[in-house]
C-alpha cells in the first residue's frame, strides 16, 4: 500500500503555553512547522487548559494575511475521572485514616500543574490520584463556549485535586459542539487497560466496552478511539484492544502524533526541559540514570507535528520493531479520518478589529460574548494593551463568566 499523499491533520498536540515542563515551543512555532511540513491545520490540546488560544488566534490571522491557508483547531487534553461524586466518597473515607489524610491534604491544592507522564501512563495505586486523559476538540462556536465552561468548572474547588478534573456528568452537561477521543497511554481506554490487565484480557475489554458505551451515549458519533505509534510494547497492546472494542461498537478511530515539540530536532531540548520541571522534587522514574538519551531512537518515539507520510512511516517502523501486525487499510483510514474531522470543524479565527483608530477596549468589545463577559474589567485595559493581551483578557473573563449561575 502506498504511503504517499496521505491526508492527515494532527488532532493531539502540546505547547509550552499550556503544557508546562511537558510541551516545548509556542503554538505559533508548531503551526509554522506544520504548514511547512505540508499540513493545512493543527489542533492544540494542552493539559487541562486553553492558555495557548490567544497565540493560535493571532498567529492564524498573521498566516492568513500572508496568504497561508491554515486552520487552527482549538482543544484541550482534559483530566478525567468517571465520577467526582464517587471520588469525594473515597476521599471522605480516607480522611478517617489520619496518616492517609495527611498525605491526601498535602496533595489537595497546587499552583501550576505539571504533567507527570509516569503517573498518567500506569495503574495508580492511590485512588485519589487517579486521573485519565481525554482529548476534546472544538467543532463550532457552541463547542468553544462549552469547552470554556468545562475547563472553568474543572478548576472549581469541588472538582480540583492536584489537577483540574472532569467527569461523565460534566461531559453530559457541556458536550454539544465538541469532538472527543480516547487520548494516549494515559487516556480513558488506557485506564481500563492499566487497572484491569492483571485480571486478564476479558476484564480489560469489558471495562473498555463500558467506557465506550458511556462515551457514545454522550458524544454519539463524535467519540473516537485514538491510536498512537511508538516503540512502547504496552501501546501496541492498547492499540489492539482499542481496535477490537471500536470495531465491535462501530466507533471510528484516528491516529495521532501527540506532538510535544515543534520540529524533529527539538527532542533533546524537550528532554532537558522535562527534567527542569523536576528540580527540587526528586527524580521521576522515567529519568532514572540521569543522562540524556543519546538519540531519539533511545526514547522510542518522535513527538513533532508529523504529516501523513511521516505518520505512516512511524506506524510501519514501530509496529515492526515491536513485532505487531495491523491491518494497513485500517491504519490508513485512521490517518485520513483526521483530515475529514478537521474539514468538518469551523475555522474559528476569532475576528476582531485591529485598526489603530479603535481603542483596546473597543477592539475587545468586538469579541464573541464580550458584552456579558467583560463587565468590570475595563480598569485592566489601557491604551498600551496589546492584541495578545486583549484576547487573553477576553479568554479569562469568559471563563469566569460561564460558571456563573446567572449564565445559562
């Protein structure tokens, strides 16, 4: 089967703007490389937030002015637990044990959340710390509004524990206009795998079938199984389970690059950057030995914004290395489906006036929902306010507004 001219769009990507000590490079660097690499769109799905949205919007407008046809896709890789209400019951029970309570209280709050790959991509013994990843992509203006609401509510005290978290109830409430996928080795399906694999394959499959039923009940045909390609043996175990469950349920699948740095050569910079996030916190298990990898093959994956041909090469390289066979047509379809999804997403380059004749406040008031979202923020806006600050203020104000009981 030919590996040429495979239409593909990266629907899972991280940047330094919102994935601290995990993603490297600002959104505009990722967008520029993706365009130069032959793609016409790229999603940004930082961990638990949409802090990179302002950069996406302004750089997309710049690219548009330069005649570059490129679509920014807004999204988030959210932290997910099945039920926050059940989590609180577990929390209350653990608080009865004084020693466990002290450890739990220590973890209760955090400033900036730093993604711990090792904790995400394995079974977590401490049930209070369990969380899974869930990729959420904006489909239209309603979806953008709903994703703002989801992120805002995930940071409320009753939902936040070490990380901002969502559950099935919140997804039922705010799913309209949002496309979702199962994410990585730290994702929703991966949680079923890590927590049940010692019980055997049928236990894993039953847990994944239950998760599929619940997600399809919420998202319908906007729910996708996500395949990834690397040299981690457990990834291929997970891929096989995802394929089986999705084929049983009639759920479509996508492949993603899960990009974390803006070009092929930045892998070592990212490895160093990850280690900086752990200074003063001890050494994570993935950094045992302390030395930086000699080359990218030692890491076992390449996390830059790949095009369709590069994704196909990764699939072939890593599946052969791990001795796992797949249906080529199924994998190719999972690549081209990303392009189809991207074509369905509205291009939400937020239009606002940049004429110097307008004051910063007047420019800000041209943004969507501005009249309701910006009450009280006028003193923060001066004649020196920049465009990127304007979008950031709008983003923050909207996120505060949508959780208000007075807003439907």
